[in-house]
C-alpha cells in the first residue's frame, strides 16, 4: 500500500525483533539437531523436527477454529511444500558442510529476493555488502578448506527453496499467519516423514531421542516459523530478505560455540560485513 506518511515504527520494530529472535532460535536449534545425525541421520532429524513442530503449531494456533481466507489454501500448500524441501536439503548438506558455511550458501535465496524486489539504490548497496560478506565467509580458512561439493550443492538448493519460502510465506500468511504456520508445517512434515522412515525406520520412535527431537522441533520450527509468519505479514519481502542476512553470521557463531567449527580472521570480517548490511537495511528510513 502506498502512503505519503512514514510507516508506523511500532509494528515494524516488533516485526524486526521477531525475525531476530527467530534466527537465534533456528541456528541454536540447528546445532542441537546435528546431535541426532549419528542415530537417525539427517533425514530422521528433519522428520523429528517437522513432526514435533507441526504438532506444536497446531496446538498453539488451533487453526481449525476459523476458516482459511478465500484463495489462501493453494498458497499454504505451496508454502508447506517448499518448507519441507528447504529443511530436507539443508539438513542433508549439514552432513558434510559446516553450519556457518551451509547457512552462507543457503542465503543465496533471500539475497536473490532482496535484489529482485529492490527499487532503491541504497538497498542494492546493503545487498552488495551482504554478498561481499558471504563471499568472504566461504573463501578461505580452516573451516572451508575441505568443501564437499555435493553438500555445497544441497545448501544452494536449500537457498532456492528459501527464496520461494519468503515469497510464498508472505502470500500464505497475509490473511492469517497462524493458519499458514500450522498447516504449512503439517504439509512439510507429510512430505519429509516418509523419507525419514525410509532411512531410520523404528529408531525414530526411540524414547531416548524423542526429548531431543521435541527440543529441536520447538527451537528450529515451531517458534521461528510462527515469528517469521507474523513478521512477513508486517514487512516487505525486500526488507525481510535483506534482514535475513543475519542468518550466516549467527549460523557461523552457533557452529563455533556448539560444534567447534572455528572461524578464520577473514570469515570474522565477513560476519561483520553481513551484520552491518543487516543493520543498514533496518535503520534506513523508508516509506511503504
């Protein structure tokens, strides 16, 4: 909607805060999820994640109480499909690619959305700065010295799905974010669970793994997807896409803290560039 007056700062500020909390939760949960890989593999880990997430989202939002908005069902199904594919390809990449590197490669999706949606020169400056940070992040250093090409390809595929997730998520959540988050996670789980069962079988039901799976579902899906749905309904795809440039920085930090994936000085400089770009797009005055 076009307006001659500045956009309200309150709702926009809350949306920005929601995205930041979602990123912190998601990356911390991703580090936790890698602990499931030895027992059930990446396929089993993402299956547990989405199963618990969909159950929690359904219980929290209770979307059956109201009818979905007219015409929103196709967007919700599409959003859920890309959500499932995004999670599966990303977790498969984590088998051989460090978390910070995988997130950096995956960021090609939000970055592309930001570039395509940009209408102002200053936005391209922030996007270029974020892109420079990503290039540095995947360039030199002990973490990326032995890059697995198939794993990197899976991370890039996850980035394609991430870009579609932003576009479809905004449409799906425009009328009712709760419907999109809950039903979308259910669609994603329905897509991924057969893959997880085929790989891990009955091990997925091991009582020792279920608490960890529950924690992963909460931190990596239920909480961040709900927050992102609320945020995407209140900000432009361009702003959301560039703000998500915090993901590689926080992913690299999470990998360092929880997975002992060390950063080189060049990669630390890259993290700084990405964070400056994110701050720039948030602080830049704009009119919606």
